[in-house]
C-alpha cells in the first residue's frame, strides 16, 4: 500500500514538473531574438493561437503533421499562444493533452496594439495567424486558417524542398 501511494505521488510530481517545462513565457524581444536571426537559414514557422480559439485548435494538427513531415529539413515550427499569462497552466495542460511536441511559447508582450504591427502591418490581430522568417527576412504572413495541403505547400515552397 505504501509503495502504491509513493508511486502515485511520484507520477503526480513528474506530471507537474513536465507540465511546467512545456511552455515558456517570452516577451516580443525574446521571440524576435529566437526567430528572426539573420545568420540562420532555417525557416521559422510561427503560428499564433490560443486555447479559446476554435479555428486555431482545428488547424494545430495540420501544423504538427507538417512539423513531422519536414522534420529532416531546416524548418522549425513554433506555437505562440496568445492566452493571458494567468492562463499559463491552461496552455500547459492543453499542450500535454494534445501531445504537442513542438516548442510552445506564451507571448507576454503587453498591449497587442503596440506589437501586432511589428509582426505584420496588415495583421488585424485576429487569430489564427502565421508568419514565416528565414535569414532574418519575413517570407510569408497569413491571417486565418490553413488546410493541411496549404501548410505543406507553403512550407515546401519556402524551404525549396522538392
């Protein structure tokens, strides 16, 4: 009985520890430093989403599938949650339940009216939204949902993968 209680306690602590490490909180400058590097020829696919956004949740599996499909290429998929900082645990639980293997960040950048134009001047602020960077240059921006075919095609095109 004691062994069973200890095992349950260890599993509980382990799941709590894993959940805490799943989502990093970043500000806009940290996000830029991580993705817009001039000396890096990897394509960064950054998907802005939130757990309360139904279209975002519907397209997440497409991005996960594309990440696996292009895993041998110079492509990195990042999921940037726009949930509030107070919802960090919700985002962590969501990423565990949805088995998201890619890096998940929670953007804590303050007033969106200040930073949205820095991502793309045409962005109204609605999500989902996706931006791609390579060699420090913005390669693509889309506000709205993707299909599997669309995300595969644009990723292939931007990585020049046959």
